[in-house]
């Protein structure tokens, strides 16, 4: 599960990077931003709550 979380995080950052570079002087589209944040967030949630266990 650790590697799955890291893959989701890397995919989210990659989507954000590609979206930024593809539209450079302008802002990236909202859909690209949301997709990148959702992928990264999903990986972060997996790593935080599933891999490490929930700590108070």
C-alpha cells in the first residue's frame, strides 16, 4: 500500500506540473488543478491513515 500511495502522490504532482507547463503564461484549467489535487490527496490519505495507522 505504501507504493500505491506514493504512485498516487507522484501522479498528482505530475498532472499539476504538466498542467502548469502546458498553459504557462496563463493559469491552468480548474479541471487539471482539481484532478492533480485529488490524486495527490488520495495518495496522502492512503499513506497517512492506511499505511501508518491512525494516530491521534
